[in-house]
């Protein structure tokens, strides 16, 4: 496969805002309006992942004109820039 063909392959990118560990019992008791506390503070950078591999970090932004949420890149790994 040529480099050009590889460069055109679409990949899904995930922005991970945090994690929590709950027991099955705790999960089964969740209801609307409950809050799950994550392992990060509000405003901390989010991890950017491709195929489970962290490729960078970013901050959550809101674009009023398009009413969309996005990620502003703070740093990105050199391999992700190739």
C-alpha cells in the first residue's frame, strides 16, 4: 500500500475527559441526575487517543457560531504529526 493511500485511511479519535471505577452494584443503582466523579479536575487537559494509544492532549472548547464542542490541541506526539 502506498504512503498516499495510508494517509487517506480514516481513523476515529477519542477525547477522554476522565475515568471512574464503579462496582456492578453502584452501576446498577445509577439514576438520571446522579453524578459520576471522575479522576480529573475540571479544566484539566483531556487525552486524545487513536486506537487506544494516547497521541496528545487538548482542552475542551465551545464554538458558539456552530453550537459545537471541540478540542483545542495543547500538544501532540511527533508520530501523530507524520
